[in-house]
């Protein structure tokens, strides 16, 4: 067992689960989407990206790319949230909430791709 | 095109940054979350907690040690406690990551790789013809200097770090890119731009013959269009290189032998040949006449053997001095020793000799032989070999009658071949000529060159290269060599330029006479003062100037003037 592999798998998986946790619920209901969960998803996503740095394989490259997509989506969601609540003070209207949650939905998709790739990679590894 | 070395550097950097970046992200997120959880009090005294926006704002300025104070409201004791924790957390995380970056940047291996990548990018971005010089010894240095003086860019490959450092503090007229790597490996040559379409020549002048051989092979195989010039020390390597069409191979021993032979047999041809083929700083040799009689040869290495054979063939008595007379096929009667001692020289009969040849492979020995022998017999004709350029001032001061410098011989012959592809056939034909022709040619040059050797240049008479001349020739008018060389400022004067050689489809003409008529398609090899060839080129492109040069009449420019001129007849 390789500790770095454990960490890597842990962060990739955690990024997916947190993202899913935030995403699930009514799309325009602020009650169903917790800000801490979004924050955690972003932080874990960033760490997962950093851990994928410097992989030279094709798989590593795609994993890194999908992670970058995740971060892009989540950062966009955070910016929308910040601007709506703190800058323009529109508040979390259903319209704003829907756009935040749909951005996180996009992130979830990329996260799932990451997960599937990781699974495939692991499966391929065990066959050899 | 992506470069493997380049992207691996980025990957190396990213991989090393994994841990520091992770630490940084974790520290920031812990500090931010902490601030959103700690209860505080707003300015009205109501309980209040920060949201993520405010928390991240506070962490951002504390982490970077800017510190705006407590915003938006004064902190509660709990928040202050957490501020302390987050300050230490984030500042330490920053120090750690910045420290990692700096230590990575200072890592010698990383810096070397970075430097190479930067140089490789420089070479890839070159958009002018350049020469690839392998080996930066005396020869490589002289070549680099001469090529950059002519305005060519140069890429140098040398594995000795000291020599690269020497190069980096020198000033050149054109950009020089220096790689510190082994020219023996083809990959390194490719990195240095061997396959670039701007690479116009590869010059292999490392000290080792087999490395030069390998470079010549690599260059020929990896880039068909590139011209390859190589130096070598043994005949077998030279033959090997010529077998796969290396454009020019110079063997300093052969070259030294050839010059000495010329000096004995055709002194004026020797002067001309030596002047044209010894680099841009060559001086015209004084007229020498090699005396006949008894000679002493000190050192029986490659050069010594060649000189011995040469003198023997001319029915001269030769005594050899060599440390080990038994070995290496020394002739009978070889005196043991190095020749630096008076007794050894006396034993060889220096008092009755006419000349001495000091060609050991040690410069100090050669100088010592010269001085000792001169003390014993002041009338000796002195021939000496200078192995390295480091004691050049001493050799100059010793004033031998005939000095051989392998490095300038190699550099000079390669440089003249680089000037034009016609130089080699010209040289071959020149060497066949007798002394009188060489004397006339030399006299021609001496009309306008006193010290600096003539610069080769070449060109082709064609509608594209010389439009004006091509039109005149197509009109059926005759243009002779003499007319061609008239000065465009005063047609009765001559340009400081000589036509050495004309290559016509079937025939080659050496030293054409002034009344020799030119034809379309001729290729001309000229030599003369720097810059004169450019003036000639300008004449051949411009109808008015050519007309003036040919007839001495200024043709009027502009339609009105031409009409007036026609009217006045």
C-alpha cells in the first residue's frame, strides 16, 4: 500500500462526495445548499488538483484537466454567491441559487469523470 | 512543437510544488473556516459571526502579513485568539512554500536544465543562418570570432564549463549561443539546432578526431543540406570523413606538410596560399628561401615524420633528434634526447647545419630548442611548430623563419572554404600552378592589400542576382573582367578586387585576364578588400551605374532627361 496513493484517492473521492452533497436538493432553495459544503468542496478540489500536478502519463493529464474544470466551476459558483450576497446585496434569490447550484452541477460532472478515470486506472493496474 | 526537456521541467516544478501548495491551501481553509465559526459582536453589541467573504478577506491580509486591523467590527477575544492562530498558520505555510520554490530554483540540476531549455528555445527561435561550432578550443574560438565578425550567428557546443565561461565574457559582433554539453551525442547536436533549417554549416573542431568524426556523421545523416567542415589528426579519419561526403576535411599535419613543401618548392605560391588560408588576422609571410644542406629535425611525431620525409625526398641530409630512437621507426643515426640541450644539438651536428625544425608536441621544448640552437649556430633557418595559442607571444618574439600554428591553419582553411564553395576547386587548381603565376597574382593583390588578407566572395551572373549585367549581356554586348572591376565612382580606377576564378559549365578559368569576356551563368570567385564585393554587387544590379562603369558616361535618370539625351544624340 502506498500512502500517496491513499491520499490521492481520498481527495478525489472526497471532492466528488462533497460536491454531490452540495448539489443535491431543490435547485433554487437556499435551505438545501450549505455554504460550508461549497467551501469544503472547493478546498478539497484545489488540493486534489495540486496532488495531480506533475503526472506525466496520459491518464494523469486528463485527471488534471478534469480537476481544473472542477475548480473553474466551483470558483465561478463562489464568485456568484459572493457578488450576489455581499457586493450587490441581491441575496440568495431562487434565480441566483439556481445558477450557483447548476455551476456546482457542472463541477460534479467533471468530478465524476475524474472518479471514473481513477477507477479505470486502478482496474487496469490490477489486471496487469 | 513541444520540447520534451521543456515540459519535463514544468512537470518537475509542479511535482515539487505539490506539498507546499497543499499545505498552503489547507492552512488558508482552516483559518477561513475558523473565522466563520468564532462568535463576535458588531458595533451595536449584537452577536455576529463572519461570513466566508469577510473571513477570507481577513485571512488574505493576515496571511500575507499586511494586516489592516480588525474589520468590519472590532474583534471579540475569541476572534483575536483565532487571528493569532491563523497568523502563525498562514505565515508558516507561506514561508514553507516560498522556501521550497527558492530551494528548487537554486538546485544546480534544475538550473542547468533551465539554462539548457532557455538556450534550446533561443536556438529554435533563430531566424537567420547560423553556424554550429563544435569545440571551443583555440580553433573554435578563432572561427567563432571570425564568423561573428562577418555577421554570422554562431552556436557553440563545448563540454568544458571553463571554456564556456570564457566565452560568455567575450564580446562578439553577432549573437553567440553557447551550450555546455558533449558534442559526441547526436541528441545534443539536435538540441543545438543541427536540424534547424537555418543551420548553414557544422564545424567540428573539437580536440579529438573521433569526436569530430562522430559529429560529421551525425550532421550528414540528420541534415542533408548542411555543410560539414571537420578537422582531424589522422589520415584514416580524414579518409573516413571524405568517404561520406564531408564538405571539407582539414588535417593540420597534412596542411603543415603542404605549406612547408610549398615554401621549399614554390615560395611565392606558398606566400599567397598561406595568406589566403590563415584566418582574417594573417599577415603576408616574408619571402622565404629554404636553404639546401643539412637539417636537424627535433621530435619524430606525426609532423616530424612528415617533415623528415619531405626533406629526404629533396635529397637533403637530415638528422633526427628523438627521446627514444629505438621506437617509432626512427631513421638510423637518430640522436637520443629532446634537443633542448646544447650537447644533444652538437651531437646532431648543429654547427654544420643550415636549418632546424622544432616540432615536438611541447611548446616550451620547441622554444627552448630554437633558442639553444640559435646560440650554437646563429645562421640557422628555423622552422617551429606552435601547438597551442597560449604562448603565441613567445613564438612571435622568438621570430622563427617558418612558424606553424595548427589552430590557425585549421581555422583559416575552414574559414576560406566557408566563404564560397568555389574556394576548394580554386585552391586545387592554384596548387598545380608554378611559382611565376602565383607571383603575378600576389603582385595583383599587393596593389591594394598590404596587410589584411583578401576576403573571398563569390557570385553568379544571372538575371536574378545581377539583373543589370544580365540585361547587358543578353543585349549582345561584351563585358570583360577588366570592365567589371572598374570603380563605380571613377571608372578609370579599379576596385580593390581581383577575379580569381571563373567556373563556366564545362571549364574552369584560373586568374582570368582583364580582356576575358564574361557570359551568363558564369560563377565568379573574387577576393579583395572588405566591402568591395558589395560595391560590385550594387553596380551589377543597377543599370545606370553599370552603364557608367562600362562606358564612362552617366546615363540620365528619369524619362525627361533620357528623352533630352536621345534628342541631343
